[in-house]
C-alpha cells in the first residue's frame, strides 16, 4: 500500500493548476448511458473513482476510449443494466447509473451502498424519486431493482433533504420520461448545473439547474455531445488552504473562483490574503498570525463539507478557538484523532469540533480514513516540524490527481513510497 512521506516547513510558492471536477465528471459519465451516440468528455480527472465508473460503464455495455485529454463513451446497447456490490462498495457514486439505466433500458439493478466512513449515506431519496416517476422498485439481496418497462412519466418530486447525486440521478432519469418533471428542494451545486449543461447539449430540455427548482421536459431520445468538465472546486480549495497553512505565496490557476466564495471569505477573515489575479487565478499569501474563524458546513453555496477536514487542519495553526460544525454527514471527523496525534488540540462534541490553536504540529505516522480526511493530513504534514508518514493514501488517489507531484512542483517535500 502506498504511503506519503512528507517533510514539513516548506512554504508553497509558484503556481499549481486545478484539474477537472471529479464530482462533475462522475455523473457526466453516467449520463453517457442515456444515448446510443458517442459522448466525448474533456478534462476528466485521472483519479481512481473515475476509473471505477469507467469500469462500471464497460460492464454495462459501453465502449470507453480514453485519450490524453478526453474520454469517448459509446453505448449502442445496454447489455447488463447492473451495478454490482463489488463496485458500489468501493464507490457510492456508482448509484448514479440507477436513473439513466431505468430511463434508457427500462430496468436497473443496483447494489445498495451500505455503510461508509463518513456517515450512513442511504439512497432512499433516489429510490423514492424514481418511484414517483413510475418505476416499480423491489429491494432484495442487498440490491434495488427498478422496473420501468412501462416507461417513466414526469412528476413533481420534492426532496425531503437536499441530495447532490440524488438530484443528478433524477434529473437524468427525467430527461427521457414522458411529460414534465419538477424537482423541488434540488441541490444547487455547480456539479448539478454542469451535468444539466451536458444533458442539454445531448438534447434534453432543462430549466433551473443550479437553483432549488429544476424543470425537465422529457424528450423521446438524446444524442451525442462534446463537453468540457468544470474545474474541481474542492481540489482548488485544498490548494488555497495549502498556500495559507504553509505560509506560502501561491497562485492557484484554472480555479473556479465563483464556486469558492464561502471558503475565500473564511480564509480572508482568518488572515490569509486571497486576491484575484485574472478570471481563473487566485493568489493566496499568508505571513502574519492566523486567527480562528468558525465554520458550519452547508449545501452549496454554503461552506462545503468536502473542505471541512482541510479547513480544520488550517485552524490548528490559528490563534484562538475555532468551532467547526458538520451538518451534512454525521461521522466526518475521523481526521481529528489523526491531527491530534500530530499535536493538534481538538475536542469533539457530537457534530461540533473545537480546535484550540495555534499548536506546533510535529511529524508522526498517521492513517488516511477517507478522501478529504487524507487531504487534511497532507496539509497538516506540510505545516508540521519533521517527517510525517501517511498510510493508505489510496483514499486520496480516489479524488486528487497526482497531488504529490503538483505539491512538490510548488515546493513541498513530499514523496510517494511503497
Ligand atoms: N441522504 C439521504 N438519502 C439519500 C441521499 C442522501 O439521507 O437518498 C443524506 C446523506 O446521508 C447525507 C446528505 O443526505 O447526510 C447529503 O448527501 P448527498 O446525497 O448530497 O451526498 P452524495 O450525493 O452522496 C455528494 C458528493 C460528496 C459530497 C456530498 C455533499 C459526489 C459523487 N459526491 O455525495 O463528495 O460530500 O455530495 O456535498 O458528488 C467527496 O468528493 O469526497 C464526497 C464525499
């Protein structure tokens, strides 16, 4: 199993480029199942979750060809409308094929995801929504089976709770349903809007994606498209925090600035200088003392839960007590204990973490528990005195493309080891 060996104390300088968004690319790949024609996706990040989704598409019947800059998916026929447990257990986003398969093939069999390192994460809202569109749902042997052989019909679906992939799943299903579907209390994440852009290029009729009410007029069939995925706001946000925590002077390029407002405000309040250089470049500088600033995770446009762990690492270096409140997932503080092993002073109380700082962090052996938790350990290690060894970095490879190479080019002392 790969490890990262990181020697702390080196400010990041120069520039670092953001890649395409993992969480926009995953539903885009699933959307390719809605048509027999080729879909070309550009700026697909080369990360493990994307390879997993591509493997799933191949099992389902797609031809997937990857070039250096793009991926071409062609699905003349759905040969096996199924997402098996072996894949779903490694990546919950596999459930994104449920809606497209039900809509295109009239049938889908998808493993229920089960438990997860960051919380329960059920897919009950995806299932209830599909039922409202007329699919008949059975659950047995750990699988959910959707029968939509009579065709899907448009309906008004009100989500009890805001769900990102649930919104995406239902939006995809509704593109081929008969009549109009209205999704209420929909997720407003930029990844939902990017998926709608792709679907509209394929011929779908969608209004309101990016707001909490999305209206989809079903069409008979969808065609091919050529689409460039948006930049990854979570990767860019991780780099901004890296610049601040290492007391660096860093340019983050290809940065989706408008998607990062909640983080930028908090970084500025904490004492980091964040300035816009051009339409897609932010400069982050931090030299003086950092101040503690509270955050509460929320659905977009609030502070992203996917940046909570990284921000907590930063707060270990800030003066005062910062309160980090996690409202999206019930168990997303696994990084706190590992940060504590490096010297952080963190007290957990249910969904709140109290981080008292500044504390000098020292290098230690730590274990990555999930994708974003591992990113927070990398950040802490770059700010720590001495050497940190992070075990199980396969978690970080799920969502960050060659993060060690990108950080090393900006001056970090980081190496991958067996
Ligand atoms: N939820 C339900 N029922 C459902 C669906 C969700 O109760 O049917 C609950 C979840 O348990 C959670 C909350 O609703 O408490 C929000 O979950 P959501 O469905 O929005 O999460 P997701 O779609 O499974 C996506 C991202 C996550 C990100 C969350 C929240 C993708 C592929 N994944 O997950 O990204 O944390 O939205 O923003 O888009 C990551 O990249 O590290 C990651 C975990």
